[in-house]
């Protein structure tokens, strides 16, 4: 999964702390990761991207992130995004396979 995190421009040196949890077991699946190379996205925002692997069997996951000022260590409010995980082979299934 490619994760893209966007922030409004800010005069401070910011980085993003990102982690992923399984919503059912509440276990940590990945992270925390530090995204430090924020670049302009062409629309006036700063963005960072990273690749994550979602473990097989995950049904629902939660991405959580905070922005951190590198100089003062101040943290933003936490942002969460919940997602349903679809199997990668779902598109190969035919609706005819579900007929009884």
C-alpha cells in the first residue's frame, strides 16, 4: 500500500510520525515510522509518501499520524483514518461463483 501524507506549509521544520494498527486486535502492524522528506505537491501543500505491507488476514486497519516540529518537539493533534482491507485477488472473482 502506498501512503501519502499531506500537510499545509509551515515555517517550522516538520516531520510526520506514522503508524498502523489492526482495528480488530488493536495490535501495532507497522511503525512508528518517521517521514522526514516533505516535498511540495504542486497544490501548495507539503507531502511525504511511504510503502507499507498490510499483513494477510487483516480486515480493518487504522492509519494514525502526528506532525512533529523537529526543533521544539511539539506535536500536532493525532489524525486517524480507518480503512477496510480488500483481498488482492478480489477482482479475479466472478459474481457467478456466488450463485447457489
